[in-house]
C-alpha cells in the first residue's frame, strides 16, 4: 500500500477509470455482437444496430478507451460483415 498521499489518490482514480473502461468495452462487444448477429440472419434492424455500434466505437476512441486505429479496424470489420450479410440475405 502506498504511503504517499498523491499516490493513494492516483490508485483510487485508476480503479475508477478501470471500471468505467471495462463497462465501455463490454458494451462495445455486446453491441457489435448484436449487430453482427442481425446482419447474419438478415434482420431489417441490422443497419440501425450497426450504426449504434459504430457510434459507440467512435465515442470510445474519442474518450481514449480504445486506440483510434483499433476503432477504425473494428468499424471496418463490422461494415464488411454487414455488407456480406446484406449480399447473402
């Protein structure tokens, strides 16, 4: 355990940020999974779900939860899967 006051505060801040980032990452995965599943089965709300997932990915990148290149990669893969689902269905 840290003895320095500033380090104790830093540890508290790190715990808060970790929990917040974990929640954001979890939501990203859930929304992406839902959008991919909808695209695979050809649901009519697949595009709306994909748009919501992309918005969350952009927000996470802007807040620094994920890297901007990682966000671009995830959005690209999601769009590719959505297009593949639309072509099949």
